[in-house]
């Protein structure tokens, strides 16, 4: 009898604990585990993982945002009975920014209505369509997929010489990591930017990402293009690190002028374009190049040529310290005229007139008379008969 009572007591205690165990299981806080990422650049990104205590979950949301993007994207994730999930995001519909860090996290809603957020995770959205090789020196890493180790060394030598040139002009060296990607054709580069929701022609820099990309097609012009494109894009990246968030306030002509001025093999066509424009009165006012360059190709080319020449002239007249003061003034938000006035002691338009005259040999009076020649001739043809009539007896 005693053994029966003992057995019944044990059974009652076991039954009493079952609801408690169930309640504990239901109230267990879900966690996110076993996270992994897989992607094909320009096509899709797959987020994989597992949510613990799936029976206590009513909804799981995925949030992710690429570096530099203003909006956070959200998606509902479906869980399997064991809590595992695999969510595929279609990049073709809404591209992710190429070469950006992508932050992502999860928000899990429990049955009691409470929500719990996971820690933030991170992956780099790189162009994995190509078998990249790389070499690193100090803060700079070079990536290429077409070419051998000797080509990689040539890239490294050019980058090192470029950094010396940039330091001589800006007095600054890169302090944060920089990645430079070298594509073997403009088509490959353009497709990378297009798949990342951007567009350009030969080279591109994303200063806030610390990433520059260039296209160097094999052939006799490859070395020449290397000497132009690599220092140009590196200059943008170093200038951003030098000025940080104030980089966006700098005039376009100054940013492009600095980048063009440090090229190891300047474009010889720039000089011819400047000469013709000066002779024909076709030079663009520098203050028209503060916010943007012209959209048409010929005027845009002239804008690059003028920016490079004008920046070199500024350094020759005011020195590296003057250039640094100008960057600082514009970084403080002053407009094109005021920035030059504060940094260099003269308005931009006055400095420009000196550059046009001293560097390009522009004769403003001669051009004015040349432009008025037709009107003067017409005036003479009208006035002479009147004078002739008055002189006649």
C-alpha cells in the first residue's frame, strides 16, 4: 500500500511539472544562429541561418542596408519547422551598391508580442564574377584578374609613384584602407557599375567606400592609361580621407583638377583643347564648373583640361599651402568666389583672368574686338553713306 501511495505521489509530481516545462519552452527567447551569406554579383544574395525556439516565433523580419545608401530594406523570412531559413534577394530588381559593406540584422516577434533584435552582421558585396588576384602594401590593396605577377608589380609601382605625387601636392597620405580594382576592359567596368546601380566610362571612385576602379585593356596604350587612371582615382580617395565629409562641398573643378594634375602621364590632348578654346573664345568660366561639368562630351573634356591647368597654375602661384587653404575654405561651405577670396586673397574670377592671360595667352580685348568686328562693319556701312551725304555740297 505504501508503495502504491509513493507511486501515485511521483505521478502527480510529474504531471505538475509538465505544464511548467511547456511554459518554459514557449517562453524561451529566440536567438539567431548559423548565419551565412552567398551571392552572385548583380543577380542575387541568399541569407541563410536558424532561429532557435521556432515554436515561439510568429514573424521574422530581415533588415539590410548597403554602406552609403539612405534607405534600409526589409523582407519577411519564412522559417522551416526546425527554425532554419534561406531567403533569396533579387538584386536585378533593386541593385545593391557595388563594393559596399552591407549591414544586416533580424527582428523576431514572439507569441507574447515582444520583439527581439539580433546583433548586426556584415558582408562585403564585391564583384565575384572574376578570379581576382591581389597585392597589398601599407594601406593600399590592388586587385586584378587579367595579367600575371609582373603586371601586378607594375600596378604596385605605378600606385607607389602616384602616392608620392599626391603627397607632394596635398601633403597627405592614405590613413585608411584603399582598394583599387583593375578591370581588363571598359565593358567589364561599366557592367560592374551598372549592376551596382551606377554608371561611368573609364574610371570611378567611391571615396566613402575607399574603393576605386579603373579599366586597363591589354595593348600598347595600357601603360599610358595606367599612368593616368591609377593616380587620378587614388587622388580622389586620398583627398576624401584628407577632407572627410567636407569632400562633398569641394567644387568639382578642384576635385577633378587635383586628380588630373597628379597624373603621371598627362593627357596631351588637353593642351590642344585649351589652345583652341582660348583662341576661339570658347573657354568655360571656372565658376560654371563648381557644381557640375557639362553633359556633352566635348565640353566635358574641355572642363577636365581647364580644371587640370587651372589647379596647376594655382599651385605654381600660391604653393601647396595655398591649395590646402583653398580646400579648407571650400570645406567650410564657402562658395566658389568667397572660398578663393578667403584662402588666396582674391576672388575666383580675378584669379581666373590672370590664369587665362598668363598661362593660355588669352587677349580679352582682342577677342572682344574680334567678336564685335561684324557689328562694327555693319555700323560703318550704315554710317558712311550718311557722312558722305553731309560732306557733299
